[in-house]
C-alpha cells in the first residue's frame, strides 16, 4: 500500500497487473536471501521509480500461483509505504494511477486488497501520531550532521 501526499491530498498507487488486467496494489517476488521489506524497497525503486519508506506491515495472506502447470503456494505480505522522493517513470505494469483513498478502494478488484487498504487507514493515523515526528527529527538531525560535515 504505497501512498503519497500530493498537492494537499493523500493518494494511493493502484496498478493494472500484467496477467489478467485487474486493478491491484503493486506486488514483488522476494529473491532468495532477501527479506520481504528489502524486496518492496527494491521494487519501488526498480519498477515504480521512487524512493519509499516502509512504515508498518498491514496484512498477510496466502494463495496459489500457477508456475509451469504446477500450483505453488505463496505467502503475501502487505506493507504501508510512504513515497519519500520521486524518481523516474513507472515501469512493468499495463497501467497505473494515483487515487485518493475512497477511489482507490473502489478501483481495487480483489476484496482482500480492499480490506487491507481499509485496515491500513487507522494504522497510518496511529503511525502519524506516534512516529512521524520522530522521523522528522531524525531526518533534520541527519541533514544538520551532513551540513556540518561539509563545513569541516
């Protein structure tokens, strides 16, 4: 669940996948030896072309995927992610759009993803109350540290 704050409005990224053309949240396959968090950070950089911060895990699930005629079980981890910096163009999807919360919920085809998006809203509110200010303080301290290092 990747969101951005754009022109005073919070928007969520919804993509049209390659296979069936359904509207969904972006997904990534975790490489051997890679954590699920590292995989979503890689995917946002490589496919979506932005820098993102993973805030919280907002859901889990499982399912089957058909690979070479065999049903293979998969685990699904859903993370709430915030866009930090815009990069290049979005690649690897048939289509994409940034939508406000209600429109994103309506656009998603899978009930599970709609439910996870809805459940992420209070998690984001709680994160904003408790952790956002700490993050801003950390980023300000890092910027000050970098500017002092340039002076020295």
